[in-house]
């Protein structure tokens, strides 16, 4: 891990911990590094192995892609846009090369499914794959978001989870879908929230 990657890891950990403290005891309590980003980073390391890509750019993109989520005042639906700006500021403060900053920004901005058509680099595609795969390891977090934060009823909570995972599944590269095919099919076949919770209870990867 390079020095700049170490610094950005410390930055996102600190921001995640501060957000968790700010929201302690509320429905918004969440540590995005522990519950999401570290899993994306893990997948980045695996998926970039033996590939002709800029691994440092990928590592930085993985660590910073959801950094806007640690600011309670920002619009979550635009977290990719805010995140690209925050990442640029942080990397410039650390004198990171401009051309690499632009690559990191591009990865962060285009990891949103709304900007799928703008992806042109292998680094962007790998980040999207890592992000999508990681969501299948933290389905309980999706349940908490839908049920406790968004206050959806059971029926709408299940629909939210199934819709979100379907979007992730469709974004993941075809050659990687086999990694989550079984879980995806089982979740799509549950008919009520109790069936889903029962499945997650027995699935170690569905837990935090």
C-alpha cells in the first residue's frame, strides 16, 4: 500500500467514525468504511490482480468512491458527484499527480449506474464490479436502510432490496456473475420479508 493510499484510508476511516458518532443512537447510525468500503477495497485487490491497470488509482477510487456519504448534509442521490469533488480536493492537498487525480475522479463519478454510458476505462469497470459484489455481502445493511432509515413497510422493503440487488447484478460483468448467482436467485425467489430475514440469518455473508 503506497503512502497516498495509506493517507486516504486513514481519511475515510476517520470520516466514517465521525459520521457514526454523529448519528449514534439514531436511525442513520452507520459506519460506511466498516460496513461497505473495506469490502469494495478487498474486491479491488482481487479483481485487479494480473490486469494491466493502474492499481493505485483503483485503490484510491475504492476508498473514496462513497466519501460523500460521510457528510450528513449532502444529498445521497448525488454522492458520486460530491465524492469526485471531495476526492479531488484531498488528492490535490497531498500533491498527487493531476492526470491521476482525473482518473480517480472519473472512476468515482461514473460508478453510479446513472452514468454507465460514460465509462471508458478498465479501472471504472473494475470499481463497478467491486461495488456491486460487495453489496451481496451486506444485505442486512440494505434492510436497515429501507426499513429503519427510509421507514418502508415490509412489502416495500423487500421490493427495495430486490430492486437494488437486481440493479447491482445487471451492472456486474457477465464473467463474474457466477460469484453471486446462487444468492441472487434465492433472494429474488423469496415472497415476503420474513423469508428474506430467515435466509439472511443462515447466511454468514448477509450479516454485518
